[in-house]
C-alpha cells in the first residue's frame, strides 16, 4: 500500500486531458502520477520529461518498454516491472516475448540489436553502473546517436521511477498487476510491497 495516499483522479480535473492520453497509451493511469500531483510543479516537470523521452520516436515504443522493464528488473522495482510489461504488450509486443524478456541473452525471440540494448539497460540499472566501453560501443553497431540517446534516456527515466515507486511503495493498479501475475508469474514475479493492503 502506498506510503503516501494518491489524490483521487476526480480531484485532478485539470490533468484529465493528460490522464486520458496516458490511459490511451498505457491502458491505465499510474498511481505514482496521482501522488506526484500533490506538488503540481513536480507533476508538470515529470510528465514533460517522461513524455519527451517516451515520445521521441527514435526507437520502437515496444522496445522502449522492454528496455525499461529490464532496467526495472535489474533495479528490483516490481511496480515498474509490472507497468512496463503491460505497457509493452499494449504497444504490440508479443506476450511470450514480454514474459521472456529477462532471458533476452538466450531466447530466440530477441534479435542481436535488441540484446545489445537490453544488455546496456540491465547493466546501467545496477549500482554501481556496469556498462562497459565495449557494451556501449556495441550500441553503435545497431543504433544511431539519436536512438542511443533515447535508449539511455529511457533507462535514466526508469532509474528515477524505480526509486520513486520502491521508496513510496506505490500501490500497483489492477491492470498491470493482473498482466504481470498471468505472464510473469511463472518466473516468480510478485507485487510484494506494491500490493493493495500491504
């Protein structure tokens, strides 16, 4: 259960156009945004940055969510793992691929270009950062500079979100929780502190 209660959506009428856009993109409105909205300047700054990063259009939206998922898994944030899994499927990534994202090194469902990006995501989310010159250079074999910037920006955005949601113990919404339980459950996924009533 969230350590700080979110504001009810009906109390955030000024943000409804933004929430509608988020809901269309993700399939739900994150509880974390309803907590951030208690400080409008924070909400506005975060939503501007997040929107800019996710809507750059330099990399495929589904790949962006897989990158965010691997970074979140590496950082240990269950809330963001559920979000990015459901969001990836909503963006058209096959559910088998979503379920196997942590096996990207060996699964036939992933291309070499995807493996390179996901490897950087996994290593960048570790503390200390585990990205090597070699793994970063490998990005350049598959992606141009603008694509690399979006990849690193996505990882960095989720560095913020992983710490925000794990520290706040943000309550996971029903849509991503159901998706994760069904598609990630066999691999041992559980909501933990992000479950309602925890």
